């Protein structure tokens, strides 16, 4: 079990799932898992995020879709940081985006 504010943690997952579908389509696969003893990841099978854009996607107003607000990933990062976590984006095992959260309190 992850220790944190349930409503805010739900918001993280909702934003990441919505983002994966908006960029990867309705047939995208999303995986959630644990990294070691203090980390989790959310990864999708979409097209991924280019390495040189991975920090910029957390900036308020950054969007690559028509009609997007550019706040979804900003909110993800702010909630993670409010919980004392770090978040980074890497390439997923299938080439999609993988969001890794470290410093997470996980009850074993």
C-alpha cells in the first residue's frame, strides 16, 4: 500500500492514464508496478516522449495536443513533490513513456 493522500494520488493516476490514452490511442496498454522498495512506475505502450522534451512536459501550459490545457503533467509533478517524491520520465520497455516515482512510502 502506498502512503499518501488518496484523492491526490488518484489524481496522479487519472492524469497519467488520460495522457496515455490521448497520446497512445484507445488500444494503449498501461502498466503500474513497483521499483525496489521505495518506488513505483506508470508506463504505457504509446509513442513515448523524446528525451529532449521530458523536462518540458512538466512545465505549466506545455501541450502537444490540440485543445490540451498543458496542466496534467504539471499537476502530477506537483502532487508527487508535495508527497516528498521525485518523478522522472524514461523510455518504457515497449518504447512508450515511463514515469518513475522514487522516495515513495510503501507499506510491505
